[in-house]
């Protein structure tokens, strides 16, 4: 028959100071990780825009578009 007093829960039930120290250590680790977290409200990005200027006398805008594409 297995001894049920060898687990984590019975250990922390017997040693309340150890449970509180573990909780404080986890909270401090969370605060440290929160300070190291890289958060941006407006991320950096670039727009891919191409502007083409063509002078084609006598052509309509549709002719220029079909001629270029």
C-alpha cells in the first residue's frame, strides 16, 4: 500500500511557511517577467505602396493602367 504523505499537497499542508514562500517566489517571478515583457501599443509596420507616374499624351487613365499592368 502506498504512503499518501509523500506528495506535494500533504507536504505543503504540514509546512505552511513553505507554501507561503513558494507563493511569494512565484509572485516575484511574475513581477520580474512582467518587467521584461516587450509590449507595444502601436507595433512597427511598413506599408508597401508603389507610386507610378506616367506621362502619355492622348491616353485615358484606363489605357495607361492596362499598358502598365
